[in-house]
């Protein structure tokens, strides 16, 4: 399990366009996470499935990971300025 939690930051954490408040949020593959001015795409890699000794040896490509296109056109809509 991969989880994220805001510990009283000024800007909050936005996951897939929703402010998670101060609750613990269980992340999923391909979650879009906005922290401050940084927009992240979470890619979870199963090293056993890809027969890797370390995740750092993995070279991501869209065909293997089935990663959706990342659309930056609406990123200003993520930040409503309202905290839960």
C-alpha cells in the first residue's frame, strides 16, 4: 500500500483534482498528485511482474505500463484554494 497525507501544509495536496484534506489517502496507480507547484503522476511498478532486481533498472514506456496521457490543460482547475 502507498499512502499520502497532508501534515498541515499551506497549499494542501490535490489527488485527481480533489483536495484530500488532512486525511490519510490510499494512492492508486496513475493517480495525479499536486503538491505545492509540483504535479506528479504516480506509477506503481511490480518488480516481480517485470522480472527486475531493483525498480531503478526499469525504463518506463507507455506500452508496458499502460499509462494514460497526462493532460496539463486543466491544471489550474486543481487548485481551488479551499481546504477541507
